[in-house]
């Protein structure tokens, strides 16, 4: 994955100096380590990474991003209590359209995200359907390889996440 960060030259130079002074590493290496600590913090609440990273994050006053730039949040705790048209999968569909995904493919992706949650698909399939990365890989697949995305999502929906084989008839549990 490539991460692009836009900062002015003076900010980058100051950050590079501080990173080298405290770690002896290049700025790119320091930023990569920070991203890795963010990932660990997300998966291991109570770890030192969680304590340090969340303290740093909460110490900032973050500018509010414009609404149309916000990515969807595919989180189970945001499903219950949502109103019609405001479920996480609805937000993903709207966001995917702004990213250039076709209307038909965005609707199909929305359906796969919804069914994965509603039908309790295995974690591996929920991850494929955006529940681990807020649907970013789904959008990337739809943009890079739309035919594959369509086939994959249609097959997941057709088989209810592999829970039955349409050739053998309904009710054939895996």
C-alpha cells in the first residue's frame, strides 16, 4: 500500500529532523512504525501501543473533514439503531459512488456488505465485504477489476456467503 501525505517542505524537514534525532531513522520509517502502532492499538486495547497512540490522538484538536470526504464506518455497533437509508452499507454505497464506482457495482457491493452482517457470514468473508477496512478494498477492487468484483459479489450473494450451493438446491448447509 502506498500512503501519500501532503505537508509543506518546512514541516517535512522539521519532522524528519525530529524523527532522526529520536529514532535514528528516516521519516518514512518513523511514519511506517506509527501506522503499525495504530494497527496494533486497534487490535489490542490495553497494550502500550493503545495507551500511547490514543493519548496522542486525543491530544489533538482535529479539523472537521467535509462530509463528502468522510469514508464510511463499517462497524457492527453502528448497525443497530440506524434508521432506514442510514445504515453503514448505505454510507458505503454513497461513498463508493463518489470514488467512481459505477451505480450498479456500488449497489451490488452494498448488498454484499449488508448480507455479510445480516446473515452472520464467517469473519473471513465479512473482511472481504468491507467489515475490517471500511470497504476500502471493495472500492479498490471495483475500480481496478470491475468484472471480478461483480462476479465475486454475485457469487457471495448467490450462495449466501458459501452457506448453500445453488446447484444442489436451497438449504444445503456447508
